[in-house]
C-alpha cells in the first residue's frame, strides 16, 4: 500500500497554511511556532532549519527532538477523524498538529491548547 501523500509533502509547504489559518482568526505566527515547538521539541532555530531544508512530514517528525508527553491528551475530531483513534503513528502526529492549529484558530487559550494544568 503506498504512503499517504501527506507523508512525502514538504512541511514547508503546509506551514504557511497553518500560519494563514491562525492569522485569519487574529492569532499570531509566534503562537503557531510555539505549538509546533511544544509538540515536537524543536526550538525556533530547529523549526526554521526544517522549513529551510524543505523536509517532508515523515522526516520532520522523525527528526523531532522530543515528542511532548502530554500529546496523548490531545483528543477530538479533525477532518472527520478522531485523532486519538488514528492507528498509523505518523498520521496521528500529523493529526495532532492539525488539531492544535484548529484549536488555536478557534480561539482557545494557549494554556489549554498546550494541555497545561492551571497554576
């Protein structure tokens, strides 16, 4: 069975769409970056490098320094699919990221998006 096309798509091609979606709802690029870095463990320089290198999603997630332990707390539906039920590990990571960007665009506060406990 061939890989889904998204696996081989350059992260750099989708990243501006994440930013555009957030900005349409009066959110900032920095918030998109914060979400991506939180989920993957990249710092800003590492994220920029991935974008510059035009790495595909498979490489982007394979090279992620540290998957956030609270990622498993991400629940809900994106594109008609429950993210917690996605069986393919790479597709699930992509869906987790999609879900977080959706939450940002819907106006959720960063503390809730990043699954942080209230202090």
